[in-house]
């Protein structure tokens, strides 16, 4: 069975697993914020791309972030199908690499792409501007890299583990 | 360089303006907590300072050295961008965005500028907890925030219904009360400070950053009397819903969220204000039994109902529960309105407030707003009998602080203010006279006689007690005397019209935590009582 046939056959459960992994990751990240481990809120950062209204940004951010989590889950599944291996530790490894990319590349680039974020090279203009995350998100608290990595690792491990449990993608064609 | 400073609030607002005059010129500083407009992302909290040269050329030094966590935290200072600095600790962040060129010195920042006429420097200090910080803009946008905040306060204060001759003092008190109101819950804290001493060098140093239910009755009367019904609604909501965790019983004090678990702790590394130790955080009074709080909460609810006609069925059910608690406990000794430590006693005022609680419920039950607890009427009548026999001393011709006692307590004046007795009645007149004889000093009132609370250190006159006396005078028709006493009491306010918990009757110095909501509540209610009905 080809990868596309596999995806077509298992799409409902893949979507469900993507949602479960996204919920697990979001719970860790938001829980870390609530427990005072980090001030980072990825959904809020995403939401403020679209609106300056704090309330709307939070709601929009959660919707877009959840859809994004689903989308990334499909990329993880594609990777599992491509190499014909899917298990929790491979998922966790992917999540780890994903987290490193997020912290080391994506977050530091955010001030240059985000319409409502201060760059570290200039001050804010006329409007209110979000505090930039800094390298590895350290501006949002010293534990931010740890909580972010934990969230990403749990996300990947959940996706890999569910595939492993259901025996999906094992030996799938590359 | 020698400088003289004068302060004022910009009219009708909580925007503070301080003007420094030196031999070289004049500089003006405007300080405010900015009020967010629409729900744009703005700092969680922001203090904005605008320093402006008025004339001449004046050297100005800038210094900031935050000490979070009572000086026990070591914040990490980070240079974030040009003009931007952050102090970070735990999940909290203090973000400074300033026009001033600053240099690190230790954990703080310092800078210097010479300001000429027309020069203007803005500094925004924003606090964030558990969230991504927001950096507030400076220059014209900061000036816009000053104007927006000023307009917001002036609109709010213009709504005060009182139009009498003391409007300026009453509006200032209302503005102070609004600053002491926690916007997220409607709670009103007693004061924003801890451990400002009740006597310089003394040990009566308490943490007042909590909400005392004792204050509820008169606070609600102040809100409704001035027509601030939104604040009254918020306050009643907080009273009834924040106390659900302990319902149907009430504690002495709660925090702004309704929590009661806060231990009292002494900060040994703090010297205290003018060496007045100890500095305390938390408040052990929360463990006491104080029966007057039931009357205070029920009275507050009736004030609100009288002003708005509104009482929801679940609120009526909560009040009924408080009534049941009173029926169960009114015979118990307690620690009284002044939270006197040591053995509980049978305080007359606590009995009066138990009577008040039940009387309010009887009143509200008459038009079917709530179902009266079965024992309420009998308990109310028994309480009146007890107060009139054992709470009144015939030899003194006055109500007394403790049943069968002979000591006098200024809280007995509230018997006339809260409707238990008519201030013009003979027993109240006698009580008023005894209070004046024993507790008055320089036209102010001590709250009780020396040694009554077991503390050796002296204390000042208790601010609100003088206003209770004025309230009694006004209600019994001694209006001229009431005006004279009111003007005398007003004379003790500081340069911007604020009052503390206590006043040194000899020097006029303000003592205790500052500014004190209860004192300003007393001022508002006394002014309202002086208005022709």
C-alpha cells in the first residue's frame, strides 16, 4: 500500500492523533505558563499576528495553533511512513529536533516577521509592542527552553507512540 | 542642590503632579498608572512618569533599583534594546522603557540630564507576570496616555452625586477608594501598605493589604451614597461570592480573591519605617472570631438593595446562611471590631452587629426577598434585651465596650450610625458624651482607652472614629457642631488630601497604613450625613 493510500485509509485516526498530541503539547506549554515556569504563550504569539485585540488574539491564536499542530502532525506521519518506522522514541527525537529549531531559529526570527513585536535593535514606535523572545526564548524566563522542549518532545512521542500502538506505517514503502 | 517641592493631583484625577523649584529653574513630574483603553495589548500594569523642564536649566538625577519579593529576590537586569531594560525574576518581569540614557549600577540603573524649559522625558515601567511583556511607547503616545488617563478619572469623579461644600475632599476620598478597589474582583483593600507604624518606633505594625469585612457596611454606604452603583455592585459581588469558601461562616479578612490562607510573617531584614519593627506581611487576625462582620455584610447588602432594588435569589440564600451562623454563634465571645488579641470577650458592639444582621434579614424578608431563618426573630429580640441590660451601664449613662463593663470604646458611636439606636436618643447622647470625655484628644478620638488592647506602646487617634462622631452629631441635628468638627478633621489630611489610619493628636502627623480606605469611607459618610435630607 502506498503512503497516500495509507493516509487515505487512516486519515480519521491520524487527525485524531494529531489533535491528541497537540492538546498534550498545548497543555504542557500553557501549564508551564500557569505554574510560573515560563511566560511564553505560543498561541498568544500566533494570535497577535492577526489582531492587536488581546482577547481576540488569544482565541484566534488557539485556533490557528491547533490547526498548525494538526498540520505538523501530518509532516511527522509523512516522515514515519517515509522511513517505515514509527515508535515513541523516534517521535520524541523528532519533537526534540523540532523544539531546537523552534527555539534556536523560529523564535529569534520572530521580531523580524511579527507585525507587533519589538526587534532588539530598535525601540517601539507609536504602538504597543510585544516583548521579543530573545535567544532560545530566554526573555520569557530561564525555564522557557526546558518547557518548550518538553512540550515538543511529548508531542512527537505521542504521535510516534500512537502509531506504534496501532502498528501504522511500520514497513510502509519509502 | 536645595529644592522645594509641591504636589497636587490634577483636578478630579489620580494623576499626581510634583513641581520642584530650585535656584536654577523649575521641573515638573507627572506620575500616573495608565488606564488601558480598548482591549489592545497593553502592559499588564504600567506606571508612567513624565519629567518636564518648566523654566531655567535644572540638573535631574534618575535612579531605579527594584527590590521584588520584599528584597529577598535578586532580579536579573537585562539590557533588551536601546532605551529598554528588563528586571526578570521567577515568571515576573519589570520592563523599563525610558527616554533617559541610563547606566547600570549594581542591580539598578542611574542617569543624569539637565532639563531646560520645554524638555520632556518619559519613562514607562511595565510589570508583567506569567505572560509575554508589552512595551509601552513613549513620546507623543505617552503624552496621549497621560491625557486619556486624566480624562478617564475626570469622567469618573464627575459622576459623584455629592454636591455639598466638601465636594473636593469627598471626591478625593472617592478617588482614593477607587484606587484601593481591585478591579478584577470588586474587593476594596484596607490600605496599599504594610507596617507603617501606628506609633513611631512602636510594634503595632500590621499588613493592611487585605479586605476587612468589618468595613463592608460603611464602604457600601459610601459607594451607594455617592451614586457609584457599579462599584457597589462589584463590592457586593465580591462580598457574597469571595466568601463562599467559608460560607455560611465569615472570617475577619480575605484577600482580593477571597482567600483566607495567609500566614503572618515578620521580615527581620527590614528596619521598618523610622525603625518601627517588626515589619509584618500576612495578618494573623484572619484566625480570629469577629462576630460583627455578619452585621457588616448584611447591612452592606441592604444598602445595595435600597439603592438599586436588586437582590438575586442566590444572594438571598447566602445572606440567609449568614443569618443562621449568627443565630448559632451570637452568644459566643469574640475578638471584636478592633481584633484585640488574647482571650475573646463579650463585646457589646459585636452583639449590636449580630442584632443588625438579623434585623436586616427580618427587613428583607418582609417583602419576600428572602426566607428568614426560623430562630432569627427570637435571637434578634434576645440580643436587644442583652444589649440594653448588660451592654448599657446605668451609672455611666452609656453603652460600654464589654458586657457588664465600664470601659468605653469609640465603636459604640456606630450604634447611632448604623440604625440600632437614634443618635438623638438619651442613651446614645450619654454614650457620645462619655466617648468624648474619655477618648477625645485635640478634637480627635482614640478608638479605646489606653491598655485595652494589651499593647504597651501608645497609638494615635483613630481616623474614622472622628467621622463617626460627626455622623452622630449630624443625625441628631447638631449640624453646626458637626461642621466644625468636620472641618477640624479635614485639617489633618496631607498636602494632597489623603488620610492614614491614625493621626497623632499632638503633632497632627499621620500614623499607620496609608492611605486608609476606612478613614476615607468615614469622611464620605460624614459628609453625606451633613447634607440636608
